[in-house]
């Protein structure tokens, strides 16, 4: 998978602050079967609060970090719900 910022999620390298600031060389690209869906869910969460992945960089760390954690948690819960529904449909089939 191409480590393109439009199609992959990035996390800071160990010891680096958890934000989108800084050099891309300081980031580790995270890929997986649900990466695009997870990114979309995070973007939807942020959009519902009037932000984008880029605009949250303008927030103070005290606002940005909790919002990123909440967006990630919401995306994780939604992915778990989707997977649970898929397993249920497999059982019913």
C-alpha cells in the first residue's frame, strides 16, 4: 500500500508528540485491512465537530489531544460494531 497521507493513517514515532506537526520522517505509517475505513470514521467524527485532520493542528494541545483520542475511540467502537455485525451475518448464513 502506498504510504500516501490521503490513504494511510500515521502515528508519531516513539518519543514524538502525537500530532500532525513536524516532519513526515518522524511518523510511522499504519496500514491494515480497515485503515481507509478507520480514517474515514475519524474524519467524520472530526467533521461533526467542525474540524478536519489538518485543522486540528491549529488547536492548542490541550484541545487537540483529547479530540484525537475521542475520534480514535469513536472509530474503534464503530469498527468493532461493524465486525460484530459481519460475524452475526456469517452465523445466520
